[in-house]
């Protein structure tokens, strides 16, 4: 689904604050794979995710999604395959727009935003039904501005928004880092359910080793811009939580 | 009373500029001061075409196109060359002075005895009231168009661009193009104010736009204060309040003059008034906390 070949990314090249974020990573992510990326701060995890999303373009190497070379394609065009959930709950939604308007935009992620009014009663009902699944009582509040909700509610809604339109790849950048344990649990369960139900290819960055252990079909560890551990299938299944702690020892 | 009627008419003329500033400042979150130049551009294009006996259906699109182009240039400088929006606006505004002077050919062009928007249709016989009705219809039509636009999928994407850029890019919107379009729209509206004012006052002047941005800003800030006060979220009510802001702003200035304040001091009163409006909500917040 996603093929990354010998990708390099250096920030502030030639300056005193040069950062070698990614140093020649080659990675093949299969369709339907739920990949967990762990690694210390500055190991290149987020840069990897941004390279896949297209917010950052590589210095060297190629990236392809679903057989299409997307190395030089900007993020807003890669959105035809990719939906994202950001670390900051504020980044994934527009706070001054209503929940309904946020969902409307998400429902036309891969389509043209034209000059017709798309928010009608049928759409409203559809959003209410989707939101009700979360069990947060948000179905009666869909006319409210997104900004009035808590971080956990916003992350959960961002997840639902990602499957409003056809979606193949879901990128999760520490989606629960800013949340309390209970909301974090709801968000992770929702993500896991959606990934299974919609058969998504997912890339999930986390610092939470418990989540890294519980979720995903494959796990990689990054260090100094390289992949230093890679376990999938049976290897991931037989991995013990204590082994994960040892990776960081 | 005529004094206040004139102020009301002027307020209506300036409502297009207020809507323009509302789009650039509130919707896109971009401080755009191309305004001073694009407003004059609207007036200048109107005056030159009127003196060349062009009909309204030629002048109106020409004004919109001229203003839109000015805004698009600011947008391109801001997004493609990554120049600070304020500086981009200043650059285009400065350049427009020469453009305007070239189009006008001199510093002032009177439009006496030429047919204008306000004389082609006679709704009522009294010229002031006639102007009032024509202006009202004009402003209502613009407001309906902008209101509808903001409700469409494109409009929601516009509002999201100024609100959460990372989100809207992830949802497939080219934010650079969106900002350029937005600034073009904002400045096309600003130019429409120039179009209305030039015909209303009967002349176009190279310096008619100096400091005009404060009129738009003041109107939007009055509207914003009211919007926050009543905790409004409706797009339509917000637009109506922006129009109200434009009229209130002119009425306050008219009142200032009518109580005998020296016209020389008008600009300082204007600045002071805007300052009061901006700081009032903050002051009352301070007291309650």
C-alpha cells in the first residue's frame, strides 16, 4: 500500500542546528496493516509520518501510495487516500465551525468543494447517527462550534470524520498524547474498530508502550532516523510488554 | 436630519468594504491593507469609464475584476513568495497609487452631470431617498450572495482555511489557492465601495482611499463586539451585524461633527472611537475577573 524507498530528510542543512531526521529508511507497508511506530524523541517518527502525509517532502528517495508515485505530491492532493489525526486535538478540526460543518468538509475530503449547499437535513441525520455511536451524547450538539468540546471528544470526532469519505490510509500521530486516560482509551478503541471495519492501512505513532503492545499488527522502533527493530505477524503477537521496555533500556 | 441621512447613505456605501474586511480579517485571519489601494482603484475605474460613457453593465464587472486582481496579487505575494501578509498588502497598496494615478490621468476627476447608478433608476422622486433605496437593494444583493457563498461547501472550506489550516489541508484543500481567492473576493468588495462612493460624492480622487481601511476595520470590530456579546454563531446574523457596524460607524462620525468637533480632529476621533470599541470588552472582562 505504502512503499518508502531509501528516504532521507535533513532539516536546516549546513547550519549549526542541522537535524538529520530520517537517514535512508526503506519500508513497505502492506494493505490492511496496522503499523505501530515507537522511538525516543527526535528519532524521526513524526518526520516519517509527515513524509507519508506529504507535509514534508524528502531530500532523497521515493514514496508511493497504492502504486502511485507521490514523492512530489503536496499533502492536500494525497488526501485522496490519506486521513489524519494529529497529536494536537486542535489541529484536526476547525474550532469556530460547527460539528456539522466539520463533518461536511470531511465527507467531501476527496471531492471538489463546490458552490452548492451540502449541509441539508439528510446529511444532518447521517452525522447524528454516526456521532451517536460514540456514546458521548454529541448527537444533540452537532450545531455547536467544535471549539466548545473537550480534547477527547474532538479526537474521537476527528477519527469518525476520517471515514466519512473513502479512505485507504489512516495516519495517527500520538492521537492520545494530550488526553486523560479514559478519553485516550475511548479514542484508541474507536480507532481500532474503524481500522478493522473499514479495512484501513494505519500508521500509529505512540510513546505509550501499553498501546503499542495492545494494538497493531506490526511494530517498528526508530532511532536516529533509522528503523532499528521491526516485528510483524507472529513476531508482534508473541512480543511481551517487558520486551518493549527493554528496547528503550 | 439630512446630515444623518447622508451618514446613513455613506454607511451603506461602506458596507461593501466592511464585508471585504470581514472576509480577509475574520474569515481568513489575514490583516490585509491592500484596501486603501483597491478602494481607490474601484473609484478610479468607475470615474474613467463613466466619463467615457460606459454603461453600468460594463463598469460593474470592470470594477470587480480590477479589485479582484489587486487582491489576488497580494495573495500571490503572500502565499507563493511567503511574504508577511501585512507587508504584501503594503507593497500592493503602494504600487496601486501609481496604477490609480495612471488610470485617472490626474489627481481628481469630477463626475458632474454624468448618469450614475443613482440616477439611472428613479424609485422615488427625492434624490436622497432614491439613493437610499438603490443603495439598500445593492447592499442586500451583495450580502445575500456572500451569505450564500459562506454556506456552500466552498464557503465552509474558506472558513476552515482561516480557522485550522492543518485540518483543511488534510481534507484536500489547496490553502494557497484558497487564500488568493479569498483576498481577491475581499478586494473586489472593497473596490465596489469605491464604485459606490465615487458616484455618491460625484468625483474620484487619487487620495480618496487614504486611511479607508480603518472604516472597514471599525465596522467589523463593532460587529465582532456585538457578536461576542450575544454569543452568535449564525453566518447570516454576523453579516447583518457587519452591515450595521458600517452604518453605526458613519453615524458616530456624523454625530461627532454635529456636536461641533473640529473636522481637523476627525481622524483622531475615529482612531479613538475604534480604540474604545476594541478595548471595551477587555475592560469589562478585567473588572469581572
